[in-house]
C-alpha cells in the first residue's frame, strides 16, 4: 500500500478533493459543494462504482491553511493533516502536488525533490525557462518528477490515436477550449502531443490576447496545429484532426476517467521506482507553453523552440 500525501489548493482547482476521493474511494458531497465545486460532487457520485484504488491511499494533506486542510480532509476521507513539508516527508511514500499555479511549483516541490520523494506536479509544471531548467537538472540527477495534464490519458484522445492509421498523413489539428493559455492551453497541448506521439515542436506564434489565445504551432515533419482559447465561451475541449485521407472530431468530456487513469499511472510509476512518462515529453510541451506566452508579450512574434 502506497501512502500518498496531497498538497493543495489554488483558486478554482478542486483536484485535492476529487483526486483524494478517486484514490480513497469515499467522498463527502456536501463538503465538496461547500468548497464551491458542486460539479465535482456530481461526477464523483455518477462514478461511485469505480471510486477507490486498491494499492494506494491518500493519508496526509497539506495546504496553506490548517482550516482549509481540514475541509479537504473531510471531502476525501483523508486521516491526517500536516502543517509543513517536513511532516509530510516523514509520513508518506509519494506526493501529489495538486496546485495549478506554476509560479509556486518550484518552491513547493523543492523539499520533496531534495528528500527523494516521488512527486507528481499538476499541470502546468512551470511557466518559465528558469524553473524548467531547474526541474530538468533535478531529473538528470535521478530525482523522481512526473508532470502532465490528465488530457494525456483521456480515453477520447487514445481512441483518436488508434484511428490515425485510417487518416493518412496528418496535416492539421485545430483545438478549441475555454479559459487561459497557461493553465488550459496546457490541456490542449497535452492532447495534441499525446495523440501525435509527441512530435518535436519547431516554432510558436500567439496572435491572440490575454483573454483569448490564438496560437499556431509548427512541428517537425510538416504538421501544423492551431489552438483557440477564450475565457468566456461555452463548450467542452474539442480537437479536429485533418489527414490526407480522412478527418476526425474529438470531443473530450470525461474528466473523471482521465483523472483516474492519470493517478493510476503515477501510482504505477511510484511502485516501479521511476516515472512511466518521460520527462523529455513534458519538457517539450512546457517549452511550447512558454513560447506561446513569449510570443504574445512580443506582439505575435514567431518564437523558435530549441
């Protein structure tokens, strides 16, 4: 049995509660609703039959506030509240850093990395080249760091990948979603990269706005992709994949299943002693994410990815 610590939370991110419930097999719907996430309570209720993972349990929670930690503990059946990283390091086998504020990830992750604790960092890993260089250097030392968007494990993406054989050479992928580039563009990037078996990005152009990203990516081999994100549109995450012989619309809706499979992959990785997802794949995506931000800041300039 792997004992997991969970770290949260950042505004608008319910992963500490939902992921704990998925792992521990229990949840308090009212407590989750009181935290402001009734939709999470609803999808946990709808998937109650598959809640609970046999080889792991979230045993400890750490947040910036003890009262908040107690609320999260109640939502997902977590038995212990700790007040600092050192307490958690002494008590668990691996850690889920379930915050999506990348500017804080390096500082929060460092004690666990230094201690050699297997660590999953929620998307996006980081949003600066300096922080990416830090994480890359730690991985090169043999430290266990795994990070991605759960979109990598979406069933809809895996089904699309299996259909590529019938589509001929893929020329274009368009992706549409809502919210911001840094946190939610990461979802679309992960989907595109995973479906296409992690192609090498060459350049990025962002001609959008802070509240409406319009990003074009050129990949090695000729594939082009465009990502459109707006803060105030409705709808789910969608991709259209255009090949020389056929095309396919991918409508990604089942967030519960992708979360569950992502967690399972991390637990399997912890059991095996190394991440099942190569850091080089995450690095490519984060470089693309950073390039999108750099391009916007420079008025839509093309950013070459090295």
